């Protein structure tokens, strides 16, 4: 079986940091994978609360059996919180930002790994993330371009700094209350192929393409996907994406993680 889950969040109430291209990203992925025979589900804006995201992620992983494939795409803000257990070299846990993030609802990489780690043996899990997890609001504002080209006029950075949605005392309380979590070296990378829009220290951009909002990474990934041969691997796909990104308009470097076999032997979006 082929299943996919597509999460796209433009609307972040109370943050002053709404995006524009993430719902289009999710719908574009959904349309593409439906045409490839996938059973698809989308969570858009208010549908993408943390609880709904966890429920949908748990279901798609649980339903994916041996030799099945599940594709999970996320487009929205990324962020980080202070690492609570010493497993991060940089002292930060990366996280996705659900719609209800102002209530302290973040989805950390540890929590995502815990869900992915329950996959069946032989299941193929592909995670495609168009967000970023580093930097500060001040640095993000300094990166905003001043020209009005189609590529640049609508650029937004898909990052929320922790101080926007969480206070220091809340961080300490969360540390005290958090339960034991599943751990492994490599986290998400050990559980799935991870194709992401940028390096940890870079930004993923929300932008206009031909008058329509998309993520720069998502737009490029879908454009290159259309021209891949049927036997292309994830390394092949990543190589084609890297021919376009980074560039002068979008200085982001897409990343590919996974085992050598996953990257070089698995065919793109194939069981």
C-alpha cells in the first residue's frame, strides 16, 4: 500500500508570523501523490493542531506494513527548544510548529522519532520537510530582501523563535514534566529517509513563483520530480534539486539523510 500525509500551515494565530505558501505546498504534494496511486490525507491550518498531527502521524506509521511506503510532508514554521536530555550536540531540540503553537504545542524531533520508531520492519517511511529550525527573528528580518522581483517580493522565512511562543519558566516546567522518550543516534534519520529544505543553520523560504505562493524547496522538489526517470533513487532526486538550490534568490541547501541503502537503492516514491 502507498499512503501519504500532507501538513500545511499558513495560519499561526497570535504570532504575527503567518506564512503564505504552506497550504499550497501540502495540496500540491497531495495532488502529485494521488496521481501516483497514494491514499492521501491533508491537515491544513487549524486542522493541524499538535494532537491531530500526532494522531495522523501515528496512524499512517501504524498502517504501513512490510514493503509498504508512507510519505509525510510538512510545510510550516520550524523552531527549537532547549535540549532536555543531552542528546543534541548544539543543545537544541528541533521542532515543527503546529497551528496551536501559542499554547506551547510544539512537535519535537524526539516526539517524531518516537512515532517513526514504531514502524513495521521493512516499511519505507519518507519525510519531506520544508521548514527551518535555527536562527533568531532579528537575523531573519535582516535577511529579508529589498527588491521586488517575483522571486523575492514575497519571501518569508519559515522559522519561529522560541521567545515568540514560550517563556523561560514554561521551558523549565516542560523539562520537569516530560516523560521518558525513545532515543537513538540519528533520531529521525535512523527511522526514515529525510529530505529537508535547508541546513540547520540556514532558512527555508516562503516565496512567489509565477504569482503563486510556495516554498522554494517544495516548488523545486516537485519540478525536478516530474523529470526523474522511473528508476531514480533519492540520491538522484536530491542531486537534481541541488542543481537549482541554493541560488542567489534562495540561499538554502536541501539535505538528504538516511542509510546508504535508503538513499541509493530505494526508488523515489516506490514500494
